[in-house]
């Protein structure tokens, strides 16, 4: 790239998936106000996450990245945030206890408010309106006033993210994440499920291990037992918002996007000469890029060279979202090319986005068995190529939704309407999330 990077250099590149803000002056005033706000996260936290992800890149840890498809301003209550955190903690405990590896925990939370769309407009009953682009832009109601992009929502996204982060820090550092709470994390609806029963057995094993350690004189009141590190992430889609929250670190002089610890580029916006690659190449956060079946080995190498030219371990995560049955066709050559070039990439599997389909009644869903098929294929390919299957990236909620079919409870297609609440893509509920965690844990323990 020939552009000299600065936080606004992306403006000189083609930028996809940006809303058509109706009032340019108001929009720019809003961005200026955002630029005066305190950072949501800090450079030192982002550097620490890069260090942890460096261990993943070296095959010494595993990463779990999980959370909402698109966060809602209306569903950011303390209970909803707690329940989402609870599922992530449960999944991490299953993975860590079963595989005997540190698990880096990253939430799709406190900022995942924007969504890319395949079309800029939506038509219903002859009426055409702007597409819903997430609560940071407009509202899901199909009305002209609701679908109009509103810069005020950028400030609301910041404030909601700040409140969410506040609560997450309190939960993860104030005792809620204490390993001795593993039984308490088992929500009632999960405890009654097959996965929940497996979890209870695992939790009892952890409890006995902690009691044994205490009897042997080990300090189980250590902070490592009582606290967890949970990092935040979202797709860096709205570049004006991201630029407004970018700050220069007073210690290193480097630039960090302080809207989240980790940012990623989506499959629709990873053009090498595009604005999203241009922006993220210059911030020092750990970053990721989705790679789908259209990604060639050359494309992947170009992304590595653009986003992590210094080959810093943990800096770049490539998130495979191929779709079940396509992993073996597309991923091996990418793994081999990137590895041969010496790029210390964190490899991650997103088994959700390549496996979405509509039922006969038109409901968008995903099949749990197909999701697990992609995960198994992903692990098999890594074993064959001698690379480390560093993590999974999934969309889930702590609520008892009915959005994905299958799982140990065998949720059927005719049950999807019972609690179908997503604003965009279907998410795993708590039971299905634990099913996924146990499935991945078995693959991971057998991999080592």
C-alpha cells in the first residue's frame, strides 16, 4: 500500500457497507463529539490480548469468541448481559477442563451493533426502505422514520457499550467468575438438558479438584481462581465511528481503536484496496478477517502482508467461514500458503455464517449438526496440514431462544416460531452452546 497511514486515511479508499447518513453536518458533529469521549478500552488491554493470542498462534492455547449476531439497545439489561457472560464462561470451562489448555475468552459484545447487508434497500408489499443495518444505524421496524439512519444512534452505541463494559468488568473481577461458582452458572433451562447434565458432572469434578488443592495447602483464593479476563470484539464496519474512538497511546505512541480490544473485517469488506483493510492495518489492536470459500491462497497471503507485515504473533486472526462440505476444498491450500510464508496466524473456525438457510416456511435458521460438521472438517484439515486449529467463533445468546434447529434437545423446525428473537442471523441458545462446547472439547482433546 502506498498511502501513508493515519486514522482518517481510509477516506481515500473505497468504503463498502457505509450508511447514507441524511444530514452530513449533524453526522460530522456527532463524530466530533465521539472523539471527545473517554476510550472504552485501553491500549494496554489490547496489547495483553495480542500476547494471549500469540500463545494461540504458537499452539499453546485456544480461543473462544462468542456472542450476539447483532446486539440490541433494547436487550442490554443486566440480566441479559449476565446470562450471555454465563454461557461464555460455561463453554470456556468445558473447553479448558476437558482439553487442559488455557482458553482466551473474547465476547462479541459491547459494540457489535452494526451489520453488513447484501442490499442497501428492502422491499415489502411494494414499499422500499433502507435496509436495517443494526441499532447503531437505524431500527428494525419497517417504517420510514425507523429505517432512516440516525447519527444519534452512534452516541447511544457508545453509551450502551460503556455500560455493558462496566457490568462485564464487575462480573469478571468481582467474584461472579470465581471457579467455585461453576455450579451456579448452570442456568435452570440448561441444567435440565443433556448438555447441562454433562456440565454438572464436569462442575463436580472441578469442585473436587479445588477441594483437593485446598487440602494440599494450595491457595485457591488466588485471583486466578476468582477472576477471568474477558475481552470485547466487534466487526469494524462503520469506519467513522471507529476512527472517532481511535486514540494514540501515551506510552508507545501507537494508535489503537479503543472501541474494543479486537476488531475484525467481514467477508464483504476485505478488499485489499478497500477502506476497512486500510483502517485496520494501522491500528495496533489484535485484528481479524473473515475468509470465505471465495478466498484464494493469494488473497489470504495478501491480507497477511497488508495487516501483519511484521509477522507479530497474535496480531492477526484468519476466521474461516467456508460452510460444511466446503472446508476440505478451500482451506488446505490457504493453510499451506500462509504457513509456508511464515505468518504466525491465529486460525479460527466460524461454523455459523456458511451454514444459514431458510425453512420451507421462510424462517432463516441453522442446523446444529451441520455446524458441528464444519467444525469437525476444520479440525481434520488442520491435523492433515500440521497446523493448529486455534479457536471457534460463534453466535449465541444466554436466552432460551428457538432459532437454530437440532442439538441434544433436538429442536425441530416447527418449534422455531416459539422464541425467534434475533434481529439478523439465528443464534445458538444456551443448551446448544454447551453442546457445541462439549463437541469442540472432544475434538480438541483428541487433537493434542
